[in-house]
C-alpha cells in the first residue's frame, strides 16, 4: 500500500490530505478479478429488483397507498445506497486502487450516509404505518392522509440532507493527528472523524448524527413491534393473527437485515471481540450490500399484491396470477 499524503499544520497536526487510503477485503488483492464478478452481480441484481418494485408501484394506481409509498422510498434508497458504494468497491476489485482523493471520499461519504439514513427513516415510517394499521385500524385512513404522507416525505428529506450537508465541510477543515488510513472499503464519516485530533468539535457532531438516527430508529421500531405484538395476542382468531402478522413479516425481515449487522459490528468494536479482519470486513459488506439485494425478494414473496402485479405485467398474455 502506498504511503499516505499529509500536509503539516503549524500546531503539529495535519490538514486534510489530498488522499485517503481504503482497506480492501484481506486476501483478495492478489486476485482482484475474482471478486469483481459477484460484486457486479450483486449490484446489478439489486438495481434490477428494486427498479422492478419502483416500476410496479409507479404504474399501478391500486398500489398508491401509504404502505407501498413507503416501499417505493425504500427501493429508491436501496438503489442509491448500492450505487454510492460501487466506485471505491470496483476500484479495489478491478485495479486494487486503495488511494482515493479526499474530495471523492467526502462525496461518497455524503451519499452513503444520506441513503443509509433515508433507509433507516423509511423503515421507521413503515413500522409506524404497520402499528397504526393494526393497533388503530378504524382511524388508519384518517390518520395517514396524502397530506400527512407528503409531510413525512419532506421530514425524511430534511433529516437526510439537513443532518449530513455540514459533514463534508466539517471534515474537510478538521485537523488530523493520525495517518489518514480508513478501516473500510468505502468512506464513512465515523471512520474519517476518528482520525481527527482530540477535541475536534466536528467529530462530536459526527457522533451526534450517527446516534440521532441509527441509535434512535431501531429503538422506536422495536417499540412499535412491541405494541403490535400486544394487539396480536388480543386477537381472538388465530387466522386473524396470522393475516395481521403476514403484513409485518416482510418489513420485520428488512429491519433485521439492515440493523443486525450494524449492531453486531458496534458490539464487536465496543467489546473489542477478537475476530479476523476478513470477518469484520465481510460483516460491513453484508450491512450495506445485502439489504438492497434481499429486500425486493422479501417484498415480492411476502406481499401478494406486489407479486401478482409483477406477474401480470411480465406475463400479460398468459394471464398468470399468483396463487
């Protein structure tokens, strides 16, 4: 790996270097062409699956309701997140390119976190949607009106952009006291902020951004499912419980798929669990790349309306309808 570039500052710290160094998957740098194939395949399948969901929801008027509006936003965030990760991943896979210009690193960091927070926010909105549908079914249509949906969409956009817009500028002007070598194959702001000198207030803001979304959202989501579980236990018929539970199965699977690798990584780092670096790197790949790949499959299997309309659009002449 080439030597990192830094610029000396008067106080002995360093200013933003023109280059950050990324860490690739250990053991694969000698055969970069091998892991390009699954990487590109995962990306193309993710884009294809999520684009299909976006296409179906946009074309079908019967799917223009709160649950599918949130699913539309979830698929959009999945496409954006997978696309934001690809430049550095493909650079490492195709050319073993560890050095990334600081401007490109900051740009990737911005989009990766914008789409990550967007996904987390949409999963939170979907959890509240399911809680209202099951806990307050008689008031559902009056509580989640089109006006309310528009406000939720604006709140998600403000949360993503408003929280993260200052970060590239703060990181670009922070003093750095550590070698500017990152611990992932892509640029993340906690990873970049930890390289700053002690007391850099931009690092404190970075921590606030992470905790305000990734720390708060799963707590509210699991609280919502606690309320849903209480209501399901009170339903007299097991058939009613099964039908109500099915509407939550795809969303709960998407929640676990998105948050569990992140929680495991946080616990491993906090408890200093000695695991091999390849396992640590692979877990971070799972956190970012698996949800965009699996979510379209989950929702196509679990939601009959999506499955039927996909088949209807793809096989119109045969009139195939999912059973």
